C-alpha cells in the first residue's frame, strides 16, 4: 500500500506547476489501473506495508475514491479555463485523496479516526473556496459542527478500548466482545452523522447545494461512505449491545428514509433533490448494517459503491445544466430535450440507475438490503415498499420535469454537450452497470 501512498505524495508537486491539470489526471488514471491489478485475498487482509493493508471492503472503497477524484478533475474544466486558483484546487484534491486512501487502508483504529476527521478539512475548503453562493460559509459551518460535535466521543471511545483491551488494531478487535452502552453510543454516533442518518442529516443538503460540482461529487461519492465503512468495522466489537439497541437506528432510518423520499417531491432545486435522495439511499444502508447479518453487510457495501457512482454522475448532470442556464431551479431547467437530446439519454440512464433498475449495482444492493431487513423483521416490509416506490417516483419526477415541457424563454444562448461531458458521464455509468458481471467478488468477501 505504501507505493500508492508515495505515488499520491509525489504527485503533489505537479499540482503547484502551471499547465499540469490534465497531467495529474493521467497520473491518477495510471494509479487506478495499478491498483486494479493488486492481488486481493477474499475475506482476509493483504498487501501489508507498515500499518496499512486492504481487504475486500477497503479495496472497493479505495478504488471508488481514486475514480471519483479522476472524474472530479474532468468535471472541473471550468476552473481550469478561468484559471480560478487551479493549483490550490489540485493540491486540495490530492490531499483529500491521500486522506481517504489512508482512512480506508489503515488498520489502526486511532489512525483511522485521525484520517477520518482529516478528510473534513479539504472538503470544507472545496465548499467554502469553490462554492457558488454566499451561504456556503454557513453550509461549511453546518458540516463542521455536526461532524465535530460527535467526533470527540468517538476519540474517547477509541482511547477507552485501548485502555481495556491493550490493542487497537482492527483485525484483533474482531475477537473481542465489549458490553458497554455508553461506549456503543459514543462510537456509533460519529458514523451515523457522517452517513447521514435522518435527524442528523441537515448538513448534507446544505453542503451539497452550496458546493461546487467537485465538492458535491466527493461528498456524495465518498464522504457518505466513510460512515458506513466505520460502522462495518466497529459493530463487530460490540455485538451484545448492538443486538439490543440496533433496532432504534433501524426504525429511525426507515421512517426517515420514507419521509425524505416524500420531501424530494417538494424540492425545486435539482441539486437539493439529488442530495435528499442520497439521504434516502443511505437510510437503507444504515438499516442493512444494523441488522448485523450477512446479506445486510453485502447489500450495504454494494449499494455504497453503486450510489457513489450514480449520485456523483447525477451531480455532474445538474452541473452541466447549471453551466448552460446559470440556474439550478427545476422551473427554469425545463424542456431540455429540445436543446440537448443526447444529454436526455444520460439523464434517463443515471436516473434509472438511481431508482435501482437492472443491471445497475443499486438493484443488487437494494435486493440484498430488502432481504436482510425482511429476515430481521417482516414489519420492515411496509417502509421498504414505500421507500422503493417513492425512489422511482422522485427519479421520474426529476426526469420528466427537466426533460419535457415548454422551455424557459429567458434563455438567450445555449450550446450542446461537449465530448468531455459525455465521457465524464460514461465513466460514471459504465462501471455502475458493468460491475454486476463480477458480482461474485462483492458477495463472498466476509
């Protein structure tokens, strides 16, 4: 794992030179393909170097992180054209990738906490530095305070585990069993806020609406996955307490997911609608992890990767429209089929993946999650039906509203999609729908 760490570190000087924008992207592509060729042992840690290694779960999420960072560069061509602090932007992006890479690959719980919180700083920079409206400062504060308020208890919890167990390596914690309620609450809340669970989700729509396209992509693509990853690693440690209390989070998530799905129909901002749909999807992931069974873990992992690609792609589409019309209002972005008929196909493809249509990873993930929650209790069926139905509902609502109807007459100049944008969308959609061919990898890794 060290070779990739050093590769990212040695890329940083390139950011500070002029005219190196696409060069860094090419180097990230090379890194991605090198990472894809790693030998991975199923169900075990491998590729050890110092305290860093990866198992199947880390592997998929690191790969997603590198991929989303590559696509962020591709989506941010506008910054490059206007030369808007582009060197700092690239530095920020690589620093963020470094933090994410270390978060997913470290085996030490304290180091995990350090990098988990460290990824907050570059994200904040992306929102405050390259966001659109003046409210971005407030959005940044929301993000900061929601996340930091619950992260101190997590740190205390990690120290307590070290004091009790004298070990802090994740692999060895698998064989421990702790039965402390307060520890359980303090460890899990940080991840539930990061997911975000309903009731502590308010920072997410705000951050998304104010962030630039790259900020939205990394938030939707990776940041929400940190919470799920953390929970999957931590819950093993406290099985006794989890069995008693997990139903609370599961019920909140399912009710919240249903309520948020309805709230999606009230949105007039395209980005806001996509952000709320992320909360609805993540509520299913929380439910799956909380059942603590095999199907739940599989489904959560698959849906996290599927949602990372799908949501990121939809934010790209929203940005493509924003660059043309300088508005994200659903009332102004109407009748786009008249102007960009081929972009209409991409809207359809990504929104159909968002509502879990085959052959996307989202479908596989949702089937596994429904399986896991139904085996836990048949009562969850009611909410799961509602969430699945309304998920299709708001996806179709967004599609029909933006693509059909009479276009806004205030538009005075317009241009079609350019090849870079089509490639960007293809690189989101292709892995999302083709990885279903190799589903054996993600289904047998525990």
